[in-house]
């Protein structure tokens, strides 16, 4: 016992020592020259020198202007050798550290993200994991995409039973809005022929009657989703992996959407211990928001510039490629026999209105997931009702994805001060299938309508929704600028935006969305020294922005990644 106590005390001393050392190790003064500095300030100035000291930006301008300061401050002169500095990329929406999930669960993604090309491949990966896992323990797979598999269908419990009948197996669709359970998983979750569909979800059944076929939609995925909570060591592995994946892509602020109270606490601790060099903006679940409002949960206590609680995340509908996005008009090719099928809301309209009222009334920002235009109607109605009851200025309520936002809805967003955050990589990853299967050419051409938003003066952001697709801000910018599908088709030429506009959507506008534009998002005196050195300027040669390399990622003046 005594030895244990000594070990614990020694470990604590080491940890506190490391934290103190980190705090005392102030980054020195540096002058970056010899390349271009894209400031993203209000004039979109591009300058030739950037001066930083400690964790802040001192100044930007010409080399001649900053030379005297450099001498006086004894600054190190850093030669960019023709490279370009841009503000650090700010994640407008994602699920940090979900990108690290593949380090813990079975990665069932298809190329270019993973390796699954058909049902055999999916079953093989799960069998492999089953062989290494004690009987009775859950096996969880993530990221499968029916539309990228040879068979063009979801797995059923029968497919998953081929991987194991001795382990409960749950796999989650790439959208996160559908899941599949094998027979053992259905059994331990108590899902049988007698189980009714839950509200806001569906248990798909076999043709012969009521027996579940294993495929679960929306709220019915809960038994699988609830298994996605990794153990303590797994969380550390996820954090480590996610950190690497974000830093090597130039991300300096990560976003964690739908975060429960436990994870909020983990973030605070991990950040304090220096295990998360990224800055975090956390969007609590409604339950976690209730705990915050009741004073039972605190966050960002040690440094709000490291961990900050932002909007309350609410999910109004599902995913269009999962046939659960809620549309005004029917899907082009319906999933079943009903030609008028147009998806469904995940929460009832009344419940949505109630939730929006509650959190808007409490003075909080809202981030509401809405893909389909029928869902966006409900969200805008709810915000309008809440505003009428309780007028608030500058709420920056967000509609996440806003994929099918129509012109009349963008007009309402302008009027209500709502901002859309577009998942602009949809055009690349799913554009061909949206055109052919889900939306048809006309509607697909105007999904994620960034240009239409600009035309109305609706400020917006763009996001990767990692781990739905990998965290790649430069590919995201490229997607918003070019709108190329995987088959190299330009989908919706009219909705393309300029590189400068797309860059703003992952820097200064994303900072604005998070109410952090006073300290982040542009390279201006007094702001945090969060920036990225790129192999070339993203403002040139728009067609190959996705090929630009991240050379170095700097957070608070500290180099956290170097290629
Ligand atoms: Zn998301």
C-alpha cells in the first residue's frame, strides 16, 4: 500500500511538473518573412511579414516595417522560402475525437477512406476482430457505406451473423444515422418481432412479418450507438490519434458536436494535462446543456481559450444518403415501395419547437442538424417562434449541413440571423449518388448552396463533419470552390465560390460562428498566434487546392506539427 502511495504521489508530481514546465516555456519572438501571409482581415490583405511573440500576433506588414521590432525584440527570423501562411483552420462542425474511433473500432469505410469494397470484405474485417475478442463482448464497426459497396445494400443481421454468432456485433453507417445489429446484438438489446418502432426511428423488418432484419434507423440505433463509448485507455488512444490527424491537416481549433457531460470533463482534464494541443469548441447534448444550466457541470474552467462550451446541439432530421433526411419533395428513387417517400423528422415539430424555445430562452446558442428542406422549415419556424417570444440580438444560431436549403429558406436565415454551416464535401463524396439516386440532377446541383447564401449576405461556414469524412480543410476548400464529384463532374457550377470566400469559411467566419472572431480566425495584432504554413497559397490555382501540403501547424505560437 505504501509503495502504491509513493507511486501515485510521484506520478502526480511529474504530471504537475510537466504542466508547469509547459506553462513556463513561453514561445519566443519570431518574424516570418520570405513568403506570403494571407491575413484574412477585413480587407483580405496579403502581406510579406508576420511578427509573433509568446502566444500572440504582434503585427503584420512589410518586412521593412517590422525589421526594427525584430531587432529590438531579438526575434528569430524565419524564412518561409516562398511558402504561405494562413490562419489556422477552425473546425465549424465535427465530432472530435471521433476521427480516432478507427484506432479503437473496426474501420468499415470504403476507398478512398478505408478498404471495404463488398459484403465479403466487411464480414472478413468483423470476423478478424471476432477472432481476437472474448466471446460475449461487443464488436463495433464504423463507417460502412452501402452505396459504395458492390451489392449496393446495407448488411443485415444475416451478413453480420456470418462474422460471429457468439459476439454481439453492431455496425454504424457512415452517416451515423443508421446502424445494423447481428442476431446476438438484437437479442441482448431486447429487440424482437414484438418491439415497436421507437419515436423518430425505425426497426426494419423481414418480409415474412415482424422479425427485425437487423437494420436500425435514427433513434432505433441507440443500442448500437450506446456501445460507442470507449473505455478510458481507448479514449486516450482516440485523443492521440485524432490530435495527429487534425494537426497534420492544419487544424488549430477542433469542434466536438453532441458531447455528453463525461466527455466535457475529459476534454477539460486532457487539455490541462497538455494531451490535447488543439483548442476545442464543445457543443453539449441537450442533457449536458441541462447539467451546465443547473450548475452541475462546468467546462473551460482552467482556460476558456483551450476548451470552450458553444452551442447546444439538437438533431432535427437524418441523412439524405441514409434516406432519413426530411424533404419537401419525394426522393428521386425511393428506398421502398412508396413513391412519395420523403424521409421523416427525428424529433416531432412540437418537440423541436419546445427545445429551441428552452435553450434560446436560456440565452444559449443553438446548433441544429438539418439536411432536408422540410426539416429546415421546421427549424426556422422553431427559431422564429422562440425569437418572437424572447427577442435576442446576434444569436448566431446554426443550421448544421443545411444541405437542401432553398432560396426562400436562405432569405429567412438572413432575416432571423441564422447561419448555415454547409457540409461542402458532400459534392465530392456523395455528389454522383445524390444526382443519380437520392436527389436527381436539379436538386443535387444546388445542395450546399454557398453562392446563393453569399448573394444574400448570409454568412456561412463549411465543415468536414469528421469522422464522417476525414478532417481535410484544404480538400473542403477545394470542394466548395470546384464542386467536383468523384467522377470529375462539376455539380452545380452556379454554387461555386472563390478560394478567398471558401478560405474565410474555414477561418474567420468559423471563428465568428463560434463567437471567437475577436481572438481567432485572422492574422491581426493581438490575436492568438494560431496559423499554418502551406506549401503554396490556396488563392492561386484553384483546381489543385486539395494538393497543397501542410508544412507546419502553430498553436499559440508553439509548433505542434512539422511535416
Ligand atoms: Zn455531425
